[in-house]
C-alpha cells in the first residue's frame, strides 16, 4: 500500500509534462510537372487524431485562423492563379463564430500552379501557416517553410523531393527522426538537467545518505528507483490517455507542489535538518533493522528508505526538470506509442547515472582511513551548502505569497555570511564538535578557499544592485531589491541605454491592476492583467508581448537576467511593445468581481490560478516561461510562441520579426 501511494504521487507529479499538446500536423511537399515550364506544387498535411485545420479562407477577426499558403516571389517562378485545396473540405455553419467555415481533416492537399522562368534547377520556398483544433481545444497557430526543388531542362525526374528549412517553428515533432536520434537527444537532455539549479541541492543530500552505507545493492536500487519514478508514471499516463482518447490531464497538483507555501516550507526545513546533522547536532540514520535486513527480499524497510530518497530527489528537482521532461516527450510524440516511453527511459538513465555513482562513492570513502577528520570536514562543508541552497524553497514561498521576508539583499546577505563562514572554516578558524585541528592547509583546501572567497567577493556588488547573472536562477528577482547604486544604469544592466523608472512608469496608466505588488526587472513598464494590456495596446497601436511567468520559475529568472538585459531586447520591450506579464503561481486572492468560473464549474479566486487557467484554455500550455506576440486588434499570435531559450540573438530576432 505504501508503494502504491508513492507511485500515485509520482504519477500525479509527472502529469504536467503533458500540459503542452504536441503539434498533430506534419507537412511534406513535392512538385509535379504539368507542361514544359508549368509545375504544380503540392503540400500534403498529415493530421493525427481527431484534429482538423481550416481552409484557405481569410475569416478576419470574426472567425478562425484560416490556413495561409505562400510561395516566395524570388524571380525564379511566377504564380499561375491562386492556391487551392484539392482534398475534401467540410463546410458548415459554426455556432461559436456565427458564420459558415470550412475545415479539413487528414490528409489535406494544398496546390499552387507556377511557371518556371529559367532552365536551371531552382529551389522554391513554400510556407504553410495553420492552426489545428479539435472539438475541445485549439493549438496556437504554427508555420513551416519547405524548399521544393524544381528541376530545369529535359530528362530530369518529374517529381522533386522537399527539404525542410530552419524556421522559427520546426516541423511536427518526430517528423523525419529515427528512434535512435530521439534517444540520443533524450540522453543529452538528461545530462543538461543535472545543471539546473533545482538539482544541485540534492547532490550533497545523496552523498550524506549513503555516506555510512557499504552495500552496493542499495546504490543500485537508488538508481533504478530514479529511472522508475520518471519512466513508469509516464508509461501509465500514456496508456491511460491512449485508451481514454487522448484527454489532457490537469497540472493543479504540480503547481501546488511547486509554489504552495506548505511543500516549500517542508523542503526548506528538510534542508535545514540535514544541515544541522552535517554540523554535528545529531545523526540522521535509518533504523538498524532496515540496514541489517536490506539484502533480504522479503524486507521492505531498507528498500523503502532508498526509494524515499529517490522520490525526494525527483520531487524536489521536478520544478526544473519538468519543462525538460515535457520537451523530451513532446519531441518524441507524434501519434506514436512506444517512442515517448523509450525516450523517457533514456532521459532518466542519463539523469540517474551521476547520482548512482555518487551513491556508490560514499561507501568507498567510508573504507578509507578517517585520520585527520577529513570525512567530518566534508560533511560540514556540505552543511554550509545545504543552508545556502535550502533558502531557495523559502524564497519561492516568500515570493508567491508576498511575505517580503527574503528580499534580494536579505537573501544575498545570508549567502555572503554563509560562504564567508565556510571560507573561515576551511582555513581552520572555525571548528565544530567532531573536527580535528587543522595543522596545515593542503593544496585542495587552498583551492577551495580561493574559490569560496572569490565567490563571496563576486556577490558583494549584488547588495547594491549588480545583476549577478550567474546566480539569477537562485536569487529572488531584482525587483525585490530595496536599493541600487545607480538605478538608471542598473535598469539596463549597463550604461549603453538609460531610461529611468519615472519616465517608464509615466507611459502607463497609474491605476494598473496588481502593479502595486508586481514589477518587472530593469524598470520595464508592464501590465499584469490581460484585458488591460490588450485595451491599452490597441489604443497606442503597439503589439503585445505576453509573458507567462511565475515567482518560483527558475527559468523565468534566467531569461530575465541573461536575455532581457540585452540592450537590443530591452529597448524593444520598453519602446515598441506593450508587455503583459501573467504570473501563474501568485497566491493573491482577488475581489469577487474578478473571480473566474471554469468550464467544469470550478470557481478560481487567486490571481495565479486564473492566469494558469487562461494559459491552458487559450494556448494549451502550462510551462513557464512562455512568450507570445499578439496583435491587440485580433488577439491572435503574430508568430509562433517561444519558451525557455537563452539565445539572446534569437530572442531579439523574435521581437524584431514581431514588429515587422
């Protein structure tokens, strides 16, 4: 029964990986020769499931997003007539839009006749823009560009193949990729996940748990448990959704676990408990009978303890690995059954491998001589690290509930003190209960001391507003900073482009909703209510940059610190866009007039739940960050949306293309 409860909890936690629906439409194109110089370019869309797209009609603002078929006028071909759909179109009156619309199911074939203007081989870029919908949901509009080759002269093949060109939106996931390519990509993401801020704190906890164990079988069980916790729930979800018709699962439990004060405070206390143990206050050990009987198949105690540590690792790290897991699954899901399970297995093995090696290593360390107290020194160092990293969970609760206990300078001050004490400990100036006197400083200790105090010096300017981009994923947002040395320079992350807060704020209405407790970094003027942002953008004639974010979103802070601080990005966000940031985890209870009733009759009262519901209902995603550029008049996306990607050039191009 205990294992069943743990499995159910892990199953619910893994559900958000499916919050973002995969693209059910995949395109290919070819050219068929009709006469000597006349060709017909045919794009065929394969649609999985019960999804459909719309015909080529421009329905304007009163209807759905019609499909757009465009051939670039490069001077190599000339268009003959208009594009048309040669496959079946289902026409009928739509009650929701109040007009007659045309829809297309699989396969849909779009054709365009062209006349070749030169005799040599040419490549014609073909762009298809579409929106996929079913009876319940619509996926945000997507597009793809395909290069279609037209052979020149006589004696060449009649039909030419098509190759996909790199665009802002890739083809449907899994299209053209072998299972081995997907496995290799999943393995790469598994190692990348180890570098996220939510995973690092679990390394010392893992080492501590296995520090006194000398049974390698437990370490093996630990690694297998991590793999099982990632793979089995995903497999169960796929089975359930497959046989239930592909219904989506809610992400409420994951959102609660990642942002609610209770689990975050519990995680914070667990880290402080481990830190106290590392400092020598007490020992955290499993019951003796669990250790003595861990090799017996009938005993569940020792195995359950190891499984619990693995479950804790998965739970704590999931707020960072969740988006990666979702990306891995989305890339491998295209109407297939086994691919997502196999790729999830590859991801989890890569993710679990280093932790499994760490679980083996402490048992080897335990057999080494303990002279000099070096082993206790390792534990004390880990204790300091636990204190610093455990603050992250308290910080998440503090931000989502606006307690203002751990504003940025307070958080930094604690870290500066903690790592200064760590440096003094390494120098032998501080001793704990079980420490041996430091007779001399080894080369390794000297290196650690230099690294530690260098880190302390690096953090000190942050007390006066230095961005500290290397720590952006760990620190509270810079908007919680009470004072900065040079606000104008700080607002841009540098002196190249300076706009003060007063000038920025004067551009927006003073009575914006939630602006009294929500702010963006770098003094970016922003709205925090969708309707207000749309109305204002329509008034001033600017596009809307919709920013789905969260107080506890590590990747959001990374994007703000590393991408938004770019002068090109910042200039466009301040001058050319109306920015609307919607926090999906804010716990503020709104006045009753602002409450929202969901389709199933549930009343949403908090700002975060209302924003999350809007995001799921409108865009079928729950991952953060998520960026959408909207036309305020039609409220339709001008470009395919972007998510977490630290490439500043691509983000700047994204904003620039939205303006064009």
